[in-house]
C-alpha cells in the first residue's frame, strides 16, 4: 500500500472519530435534556426510572456512535470529503482517479505525493453548530444539579403542604370512634324510649359526629368546633337539671313551701293543688290581705330559687309572677280594690250582706289566682322537666298519671333515667372532643375510663353505674357497682311502697293494662307483644302491626300476593333476607346513624 492510500485511510479514521464525537455530543445533549426533565416526568408519568435516568447519558451517545459506524461512507465520498477539507483543489480526487486508471504511469507519482501532503497537513474544520452544541452542553451540565435542587425544593414544599393538610384533617382511632358511636346510638334509643327529646337530639348529633370522625377526611378545625358545641350543649343540659335541683333545695328551706316542693317531686298533681290551696289559706287573712312576714319569707325563698336557675325562662316567669303577687304593692292594690268595690256597691244602694258577698267572691278570686301561681311554680321545678325542658313531656306524663295509666313512681324513674342519661352524654361529648384533639395519639377509651375512675377516687365522688357509659362501667370498681345496684334497689322498693295518690298500675282505656308498643313499655313497665310476637326489635315502631295502619284496631291493608312473590324471588336470587339483618351486614347496619338505621329496619320489618 502506497503513501497516498495510507494517508487516505488515516484521514478516514480521523473523519470517523470526528463524526463519532459529533454523534456522541448530540446524544449527550438529548440525554441531558431528559435527565433535567426526569424528576418532573417521573412525578407526572411515573417514568423514567432512576436507573434509566442514570443510564441515559451513556446509552444515547453510544447509540448515536454505533449508528455512525454502522453507516460508514463509501470510498468516493471519503475522497471527496478529503479533497474538500484539504483546500478543495481537486488534487485528492485527481490523484485517486489517476491511481485507479494508470497505476503504472510515471506521471502519477508527483500528483499522489502532492495529494498525500495535502491530506496530512489538512485540519478538520470546526463548524458553528458544533460550537453551539458545546455551549449547550456546558449549560445543560450546569442545569442538571439546579434542576434536581429545584425539584427537591418543590417536592419538599408539596410534602409540607400535604402534612399541613393532613394535620387539618380528622385522624382518630376508628375502633374507638366506633365504640363511641355505638354508645351514642344506644343513648339515643334510651332517650327515645324515655321521651327525652333534648337528650335524644344530642345523642343523635353525637353519633353522627363520631361516625364522621371515624370516616376521616373531615376538616379538623370544623370538627372541633362541632365537638365544642356538643360539649356545651351536654354541659348546659346537665347544668339546667342541677340548677332546677338547686332551686328545689332553696324552696325547701322555707317551712311553708317545703310540702309544696315535696308534692312536686312526687309528681302528684292533686297533692300540689291541695298544698297550694292550704298555703293560700295560711297566707291570706280573712280581710283579703296577706301575712307580711310569711309573704316576705316566701319572696326571699322564691328569689333564691330564681337565682339558682337564672337561665330557666319558665321558672323565672313563674317566680316573678308569684313575687309580684306577694309584694307589698300587691297587698295595697288588694286593699284598694276592696275599698273601691265596697264604695261602688254602696253607691248603687246594695245592702251590707250583698257587699260582704261581693268582697268574699273577690277574695276567692284572689286566692284562686295565687294558688294557680303556686301550682305553676311547682310545675316549673318538677323533676319531670328533666325529660323535656319545654314541659310537653311533663304534661303528657301528668295526664297519664291522672288517667291512672302511669304511677308517680314510674314517672320519677323516667326523670331519674333522663338525668343519668344527661351525665352519660356529657362524658361522651367530652370524650369525642378529646379524641379529636389528640388524634391517633388518643390513648383509648379504656385508658380514659381508668383515668376517670382515678380522678373520681381522688375527689371522693364515686361514679354511679347508671350515669356512666358502657366503656366506663367496665372499669368501675366492684364496690361502686354494688353500691349503685343497692341504691337503685332501695329506691325502687321505696317507690313501690310510697305514694299511692298517683294511681296504681298502668291501665289502658278499657281498664286493662296498656298493651300499646312492644317489649316493656317505658310508661307502664308491663311486658307487651311486639311486631314479631316475641317483643320489640330495636328501632322499630312497636305499634306497627305490619298489616296496615299503626292502630292495631284499624282496618288491615293486605299485601298484593303477586308483589310478595316477586319480592321473595328477588330475595332468593340475591341471597338477601327480608328482615333487618338483610341490610348488607349487621355490622354495616350498626354503623349507620340511628335515624337511618331505624328507617331501614322499619322498612324490612314491614
């Protein structure tokens, strides 16, 4: 091989190296572009992988270099490139063609030598795109760490934002929230049986709040506001009941009002009316004036009772009306009214006997008005208002006592259960608030129950079993449980042996036992027949016979047998039962709020 062909081969090798460098440079540029965008691409698309990102700066240039070497140019193209890069004189092309056509000619040698010298001395050019590519390469190399830093900062900001959002969301132990929701649902059922509408509404809201907390995803700030509101409502209910008890104690300090308060506590309307009449006779003199000393003492006791329950509007109105009647101004008005009536009758020419009769009737009207005010005061301090502060439930119970459908002992028992229920709901509301505040770090109902028992021991105030939720009762000492049972037994026996003025056993309209409802009626405590013939089912209106109206004596509405067949076929096809247990599963059914669970069960019972 002569010198010309060796120089041509050397030029070819240099050309392939230069082309390989160009290809590797462009491949590296594309790889760096992918590496810069890799964090965002990985976040959005999930690709490329971390190791793929690391391999791109090696793989892409290698592929470009392999592509260049696989597509090598032919000899003529190389000769033309060598001539172009050697000055574009045509000497290299001429030497190559002469060497091929006349290899033995003596005139070819000088031409080959000149072409060889040109190829050896030639410098490969540096095109402008190459300089741009090199500049872009340097810029991208600087952007790689900057891109990764910017993405890391962005990810850190996103994570912090997610952490802040998560901190704003409710995150409580689901099992503990489930227990609390079930406890609130049970309390709502009990409140409904008692007729305690205020406690029932609070228990429903507590159950709903516990279910929302269990589901999660709720805004923690709003959930805490709702929990604070529930705690305030529960505390207000209990404080109102305690305030009415304090008002009764304040009135009991007065010797004249003590028997009236006792009759009100016994829920004995006849005894209240009799005591009010006797009080008026002791208080009002034959001339229609009031005993000033007794009136003053009664005003002081009534004012003290009003101060004990400042937020009870009914008690405040009754106390203010009675105080106005016992005031010195009232006595002056009474004397002025008597004198005015006597003068008017004398001017009309009435006899002394007629004047005395008219004054006697006026005194009777005053006594009746004062007796009604005393009765109203007794009604406002009645323990039966613990069932419903508005007094509607109390009126209903008093009518049942009057009709001998309910005994006073049973009415007092309902009021006592309502007071215990209020204390339980206050504990539940406070527990829910603490659970929302502590989140996942909540130590659990069992630990909280033990803490409550410990605090009660230190304060010397034992927790009564009936006043505590189920999750607290499990942690109560045995002596407290036995004392609570003994106290209830003693109260029950005393009640059965006590007052007989309110009627004996609960009776229906026809003189027999009241059989409305199912299971044990909260009003009569008598066992009755439920929908299924064996007793009540939770959440089902027990007056519904399943055959028409809720009145058992009403005209039955028979079901369409064709529709019944279709429904039975549908149940058999799906495997669902036609009872309350067929609503998904029993566990899922109990997770529903009580208001929805009751509707579902009633539907399937029908």
